[in-house]
């Protein structure tokens, strides 16, 4: 016969079990509830200029001399807004010759220089503003390793990038002429690592670094993992969250060959910006469904996660609209977003005076 005491004990143990099972999602080191505060930004200021036309922009970068720089598709692959003079410049024609690219895939800024990467040609172009605030091509060189599609300048003499697909090492370091210096790092572990080894095809990541370039972060775009590195010591720590995805890789036929993908399939982190105290990254959290084609709003972020360099969650910033690009003017305390509203990209800025105190 079941007594009231038995029922109370059963309820007690059920509550403990339920609490333990829901307090941490799978293997997550943190969840969305781990952030100390949630901020909803709505008072954005839209940039207006009749000379600016953005077709299919993919990147947004803030230059410390008050420029906004975009990669785009069209006759000119790079578009630049001079925020001081409200002027537009277009540079780098599409092509295979000198000063040309097939696609401006990556745009990164170091001091006053802008580095533009074309992974198809394996080429880097450096842009520098002249005394009239007009950018000129000041250097161009081929990379010593092909297949690189993520690259970040740590200082004027050293670049870090994701190693080519299939490489046993996670990262490759290049000098200022694109020559390979060294490689380091492993990949996030897979549950079926005995059968399949990870590579940068399934762990595609965005990269950013502290201003001094002594530490940098990789945020994965297909799983909820980010990694913090020291330029000398290598990997400092690897964090997973907020989902805690069980990382399983599977082989599949891709055209005439075979490739790997993670299962389940997610879109997670995208874009990352950093200063000496913290880094910010856009977060999507979209789980792919078979035979369903997602919309742009489903696969683009509406949130920014902010972490310190120890990997601690600081704050979560939310928006009413999805965005395709982000960067931060840390000195001026302004956030720039490339927002996607009514099927059109718009440049919107937000004051961070109340956040970056």
C-alpha cells in the first residue's frame, strides 16, 4: 500500500532528477541563462546615402579612421563609407588580374591597413588610405597555402588562418608575404573520432583577436564551440554552449567525391569582434531540417553573445531584426550592424554608452 510519505518521497526524487537533467543541456559549459544580463536594443540609427547601393553584402568591418568597409558582389567587390565626409568609394574589380579578385571573401583591418582575401585565387590585397582619405592598393601577394578561407592579421608580420581542409592541424600561421611559418592546434573532439577525424570543413570558424594580437578566438559556425588561443601557448580553453550539441561527423557523397558534415546540422556562431577585455559574436541557433529550405531571417542572427577572454558569459544583446554583419567602434562606443529588413540590407548604428562603461 502506497502511503502519503511514499508519494512525497517519489515527488522529491523526481524533482531532483528533473532539476539535474535540465540544469545543463547535454555537454554545454553554459546556457543562455548563464549571461548576467539581457539587453534589447531598439534605438538604432539608419545610415542614409543615395550613392550607396549594397547588392549582396557579406561582411561589415569598422575602420578606426571612421570608415565602414563591406564586401559585396558586382563590378566592384569592396565598398567603403567615409563616415566623416559621407562619401562612398568602390574598389577592387572582379577578375583574375593584378588588383582584381573573383570574390572578396574576408575583410580584416589592422591599424590603418585593410586586408582583403580571395580564397578562390589564394590571393591577398592590402588597401591603405592616402592623405585624401581615399583607399589605394598598396600590396598584393599570393598565399603559400591554398584553400584558406578564414584569415586574421595578428600584427603586421603575422597572420593566423584556418588550415586547409584535411590538414591534421587546426591553424596555420603566415608571415606578411603569405609564407607558412608554423601550424598548431587540434580539432574539437567527435563522439565517433575513432572512425572519423575532424577538419576545418566541419569546424569552419570566424576569427578575431585582441588589439595586441597576443590572444585570439575562433567561433564555430556549425556547432556551438568557441576556442581561445594564446599566440605562444596555443589553445587555452575550448567552450561549448548554449546547446551542448553532441558532435557526430558523417561521410556523404559530394559531387564526384566525398565530404564530411556534422550531425545534427546547426548554424550557430557567425561574425566576431574583439577588444582587449571581451569579444562579441552573433548567434543563430538554427537546426537544419531535411527537405526544408530556410529563409534568410532563419539563418541570420538576432542576438549577440558577449564573453570575456576567460570565456565567461557577460551579456546577451537582442534585436528586432536579423543582421548579416557586425563590427564595433570600441573607442567611440558604437555598434554597427548590417541589418536585413524588408529583404534589403541597411546599415544601422547603436550607441553603446550604457553598455561599455
